[in-house]
C-alpha cells in the first residue's frame, strides 16, 4: 500500500503545481488548432482534422511528460520535500517509481481526454463534408 500512497502524493503535488491550467490551455489550443487546420485545408476537412490532432497529441504528450517529470523531481529537491518523504521506513525505489507511475497515470488521463475531444471534433467537422471513405 505505500506504493499507492506515493502515487497519490505525486498526483496531489502535480495538481498543487497548477498543471490543470496547463492542461486546460493545451486542450483549448488543441481544439482551435485542429478546427482551423480542417477549415483552411484544401483536402477533406475530417481527414485533415484527424491528422493534425494525432500529430499534436504526439507532440504534446512527451513535452508534458518532461514538464511533469521536472515538476515532480527537480522542484521537489528545490523545495526540500525529499527530506521528509525519504525518511519514512519504506524502500527508496518506491519514491521514484511512485513519481513515474503518477506521470503515467496523468498522461494516460490526458491522452483519453484529447482522444475523446479529437473524436468528437472530427465527427462534428465531418458532418459538413461527405467523403468517399470516412477517416
């Protein structure tokens, strides 16, 4: 059970660092970019929206992973929180694995959110233009 407490603590630290605002801004940027790319393209809008959305997801998730890793490891050492978290009687690898697992959980959640937004936006854009083969 201490391993799951490490994950929960890392998620709370991430939420406390105002990452939710960054995720909201990323989602808004994602929506606007995909919609504009579909509207101003010479190809089928739904296909362009899907291609652009998948490319943005492939760019945004690794970037956010680096930012989260920096937040959970480097900033924790800056704030000296590791002095209290490493004094508990538990294996030290739980500290690092809990941080990595929290990043994986948060990125998986963001991936699900962006995929659902992309699916809805692609469906909405595809209603205006009939393609021979749907994306």
